[in-house]
């Protein structure tokens, strides 16, 4: 009976979708043929990278702008066109794209270079070789290709945060060692002050051009949503006012078109699951609630181990205590947790800094309170539902390789 019920459950997914025509048009990795309100930036990128098509080395390019302002989709649009042209005309050009935010891709210098080597068709161990040797393998493969390379490092600030800025210095100096190939670098960052945090010698080695992508306004986001929804949804699947409300949500989030597209996609998925045919305005509210939950999970899973350990201690205290908890309480539990996770204990001051970071991310709420002659401390509260922090606690136990407390 159960198998029959499951078969009938899945049959509706095999049938024609009543809401979506081409759902991938709403996904963040989709590159549309037309990108509204980014024509100027696309032309600037094309002008900077264009010399690569005649086997000349373009300037290094750094693109800045907040999340969802069209940085990645614009660079992919330009480089995809360059790739196609290169293939048609037999031009010696190769484009490599790396998202530095992904786990185990660019969290160390070694991992990034080994990933680039794999993109060039050669396997190397994911760890173990000396750094000099891994660079030598990379140099040799690049030189053998006899091409102009464009290396796109998306979320480059995350790479520097995890691996340091020495890697940027090494990549910019590579052309002095190459005779038959050349490499231009494109860095994409959400941080407008990214390069100012680099060491002076690294900054001076870049010789880069810079582009800043401004946030979209609500009217521009409506245009983007209309274009994509025409590709993504069946005719009349969106009720009047859905696109306008979705754009208003995104404009509130500082012009984040990616968030608007995600909201529209998730709303459509919820409608599809309910076996309905139209996305209503209220479906956007449900979609936003679901996205927020998913975002908390993603934020927690990408935190450094020390931050995860600190948050785990806070969750343990919330479960054990019905009253308020303070920074000192967290540190007491943290000292007991460290030996169970093979972490080197940090100072209480550093744990206080981590708590401030968790507060900034919105995972917890921390406010400074006075304890009279005992000084000041932080009082911690959590705005998440009990269901959510049970989910987070399980995730942390797995990431920290802790045995689940009975």
C-alpha cells in the first residue's frame, strides 16, 4: 500500500508542470540572453577583456557591488560570448571560472591551484604535495596550452579571508614566468573596500581596472523579473501584483535581484507542491519565511569551527536554562567542549568577539547589560523557533564531530 501511495505521489511530478515552463530561468546560475539595466557595465567589461581575442594580455579586472547587482551574470554573459567566438574562429583563448565561496574549492592556496589544474585536465592529490610543486605543475600546464587565459575568481574576498593574499600576488606574477601563454585575472567581490585591505606589494602587482555595479531600484527589478518570469512561468501563472511585490521585497534588501528571483522561484515551487496553478501574493510571504530558514542553516554551516563551537555552547545553555544566559556562561561551557572537538581554546575576549559576530549575522541577539560592581556583560537571546535551533544543533554536532547529547 505504501509503495502504491508513493508511486501516485511521484506521478504528478512526471506529468506536465502546471506552473513552470522553464524553472532554470529563475536560478542563480542561469545566464539569460538579455540582461536589462547592465548594458553599460557589459560594454565596459567587453572593452577591457576584448584584447584577449587577438592574443593580447588584457588588464586585470576587479568588479565590485552588493549581492544581486548583476556582477556574475554580466561577466558570464561576456565571457560566454568570447568563448563561442573563440571556438568559431579558432582563437587561442581559455576562460576558467571559480566560485571561491564553495567549500573545499578555494579555502586554501593549495586547493585553488589544484582545482585550476583539474580544469586543465590533469588530476593531482587534493592535499599532500609541496606548494611549490603544485604551482610548477600549474605553470607547466598553462605554458603547454599556448593560450591567453582569463581566470575569473568570484567572491575573491572569501578566498583572501580563508587563504591570505599571497595567492593573488603569485597569480599576478605568473606572466613573468610564462613565454607562450598569459593569464589575466577577474576578481568579483561584494566588498567595495576589498583591495584596500591587501598588502601594498600585492596591490602594486595587480595593475587592475575597476568597475562598480550599483544596486537595482524597484522599477529595474520589475523589468528583470518580467523578463525572467516570461521564460520561467506558464502564461497567466502569476496573478497581478506578484512581480511588483517581489520587486518591493528585493528593493528593501538594497536592490538584490538574485533574492527577488529566488523568492519568485520558491513561491512557484510551493504552489506546485500544493497542486495549484497560480502564484498568489500571499505565496511570496510563505516563500520568504522558507528562504530565511534555509539561509540561517547555510550561514551556520559555513562558519569557522570556533564560531560553530561557540554557537553550539549557546544552544546547549538555551536548552538547559529557562532564564537569561551571559557571555561568561558560554565561555565555561566552551572550555569543556574544546577537548571534545580537538579545538585549541581561545581567550574569553575572543569568544566575546565571536558572539558579537554571531549577533551581527542575526543568528543570536546580544545586548550589553550592567552587573553593577561586577562590570558589564552580554545578555544573549535567540529569536529562532525551538524547531530551528534543534535543527541547527544537530548540524553543529555533525560538523564538529560531536556525539549527540542524550
